[in-house]
C-alpha cells in the first residue's frame, strides 16, 4: 500500500461537514503546541505573533549552558520556517531573521562560543536578513539595517573570518545596490 499523500487527506476532508472540520481542528490544536502557535499566528490571535517564534530562536541559539542545554541551528531556523508557513508577512520574517542574527552573535560574544558550523549558519542568515530587509519600506529597513550593522560589528570578535564575511555582505546589500 502506498503512503498517504495530501491528495488522500484532502479527499477525506471533503467528506467532513463543518462540525467535523471544527472537531478535527480542535483535536489538532490540543495535540501539539506547534499547532496552537501556528493557528494563533495564522488568525492573528496573539498580541505579539512573533513572540513564540522568538522564544524558540532564543532557546536554541542562546541556550542556558548552566543547565546543559545545547544549541540547534536547525530548530532555530525551523521557527522562522514555521512563521513563514503560518503568516509569512515580510516584515515579520525579516524581524525573525535579524533576531536570529542578534541571538547567535550575542551568544558567541557573551560566552566565547567558537563553532564553525554555527558561524556559517549566522553568515547565511545574515545574508537572508539583508535580502529580506531590503524589500521593506525605508523606515523599517533602516531600523533592521542598523541592528544588522551592530551584529556585523560584534562578529569581528569571532574567528573563521566571520567578521570579514559579514562586512562583505553588508557592503553588498545594505545600500540598495545589487
């Protein structure tokens, strides 16, 4: 038997009445915190729709090392991907990307964290944040660019050429060229 696909699920959903669909969504809502976060974001039910995504990014990029928590670039990036699926609003995406960069750089600077893969993920997200920010109105972009410039400055405290990489990206994308 073949694995079920979205087409199979959609066909089953087509047989539900309104009450059945509401019951299904309620069960999905109750089953998983990520489902609740997704629905709250999709329907704009929170005062700060970005807060749960920022909390996830913060947890995985700036863990509590005293409690032996570890980092996870993948889980932090998944928070941005989840927001994109739930809402995908460009200013929110850019904000999460800049926040990611701030948390990653802050953690490295604060604790002297020195991991090449973590640094390379920071460089890639920095570029994505610059590209996303450039699509925003000037006032919003200026504020995000200033925050990225602070990240760029901090990055010179790291090894692996991170500061040079961020300098190059900032020069390439921050002025509206390219």
